[in-house]
């Protein structure tokens, strides 16, 4: 007689830091793990801006999930997008890239899908001001940044040329500060003496922030140092500025004094705010869970959803004790969720402790040799901050080759300022027609297909 026992089924949604560390925690557990993600790679999101600015290649920050987790014999990876959850029947419904459906039964569910870009109720801004959350986004931003200089080179009208050489970034958190610093380095160092018709160093980089400080989460001391470093680079910081309008030729902001100001900029990048993706609301409604203002799902101290001990939420999507949306939070919470399932199987539920986040600090890269780091009461900036930033990111990069390649790329940039990853593809012909029409004031062909800013380069 067959005495086969079906292993406990664990479905993990999301192959980011939370999902990856949950899978690793379950490697030797007697469970059948199914990892569902709409991408086939694990992305090191904190370095997306370095891919966008041409320092690192996509292969250095994105590793195939199957390769990273190839030694996990109890794991099945599925390329699909989760769309719904039957909480009563314990089934996750998903859709493959070809549109076909999947039904994935589970005994335990871990959700770590992260957050998406928020436009604070103005989703129409996304068409002209793309964010940066995915690898496709980073490649699209790279195209926009380097193409802007090419367009300025061929522009005859001085106003048109100035608009192409103006870069506006909305949001002065870590991503905004990092991107602003990188664009100034590209303009002032990387592209030096490469153009005959323009002087790239004259490019303007405008950084808009609604609050009264850049990198406010790092504290006033580091915020001032970061602002001072950005100022020396040539970044124009506009604090107390709320964006009210964005179009294909620039943006309009409202100042704290109530006045408005218009800026002509052909490249507008959005780095302000995040919100939960639609699946979070779907899960919350199905499980009767509460959500915070950004749509994060409120969880118990053990990361379970109230009334559903079989469902755990980890990473940026969970709302617990106002934890920050950092990679370290995702890593630790994902590992904790996986361990709790393993401990349940081992009968160690009574000794289980609630999730506790070990704060390893925050770091933001500003320019070569300059970064700010905050670890509890310890603060560092300048070259010491950059060296600490370097060590942190080397440790957490996935794969030996990625670490070695990143080190080599950083060494080249630090020594010479040159960037090897500057290749980009040209937009489709209808995009060029739209650009020409917007400059001449002539309506673009209504039959022309609109450009999707989320389309990969």
C-alpha cells in the first residue's frame, strides 16, 4: 500500500527580496514551494538608478530566479501574475503571459509583491513623468536621459535645445537624490568633449520636493550635507514645491507661498511616493484585512493577516510599526515568514517570537566618492559614507559575478568618470512625430500610437 504523504504546500507571490529570502528559509523544510512572479528575474532594486545612468548593466542587478534558486529541490518557479485569492478555498488564481489561467492551491501563503509608483491621484502624469520600479523602467530612463543630449545636439532653436538640456526630477528621497547626482555627473564628466554643438555640462538638473528638506528621513544633519553636495554638483533644489501639472514639454509647480511656476523640461522623472498594487486591495478584501493610506496590508506581529494565520505579508507591502520600505526590511521579514512555517512543522509554535526588525541603517549615493549613511545614531557622509555604502551593496548583491562586475564598473567610474552601459534603442517613428508636433504646435497624427513610458527600451 502506498504510504505517500502530500507535503505542505507553500505559495509565495513575488520574487523580490521578501520572496527570495522566504524561499531560502524553506530550503530544507518538508514543503512544496511554488514561487510566482511576473518576471523571471530577481532584481536588486536599490541599484536601478545605476542601470538607468549607465554605470551597471542589467545583468549586474538582475539575476534569473531559476539560476539563483537552482539548488532548492522543493521549489517550482512559475512565470505568472497573481490576480485573485480564494481565501476560503485556499487557492491563488494567476494568469500566465499568454493569458491562460492558473489555480494554485496552498496551505500557507506568503505575499511579498512590493509597491508601485504613486502619482498621488494624478495617474495621468505617468505618461510624461515615468517612475523607476522595474528593469524596463530603468532601461527606459536610460534612453530618455542619453537621448535628450542627442536631441539637443541636433536642435536649431535655442529654446528647444535648452528644454532638452533640462532634467526635472520630482521627489528628493534617496532615488531622486541619487538620480539627480548621476545626471549631473553624466553631463559634467561622462559626456565631456563628446559633442560639438552643445556643452553637456550646461545641462540643468532640477530637483523638486514638497517638504523642506532633501533626504528628510536621514535627519537634518545629513540632509544639509546632502543638499550642500548636490549644490556643488550643480543640482538646483526646489523645496516646498508641489507638482500640479506635467506634460510633454515640462511641468508646473505650486510653491508654499501659493504662487505657481512653469519649467520647460523635455525630461521629467518621477521619484516621489509609492502605493500598493491592485492585488493588495484584492487580497485585503478577500481576507477582510485593513489597509493603510498607501494601501499596505496591516499585519499581526507575526506578519499574519488578522483571522488568517495561513496568510503572511512581507516586505514593503506589510504595514507594521511604521517600518520603512527598505530592502533590509524585506529580507528580514521574508526570512522570518519562511522560518515561521518551518517552525510550525517542527512543533515550535509556542516558542516563536514576533517579528523584530534589526535596523542596519540607510544609505544614499550622491556622486562618486560621496554618499550619506545613517545607522542608528551613527552617521557618515562624504568619502567614509561612500566606502560604507560600497561595502553594504557589495554584500547584498546576488551572485559572485554580479559583485565582481559591479566592483569593476565602480572602479572605472571612480577613476575616469566613463560609463560603459550607455547603449539605448531609438523610440518608434510615431514618437519622433509626436516630439516634432509638440515643438511646432502642430497636432500629432491622431492615428499614431501613443508611446507607453513603461515599454522597455
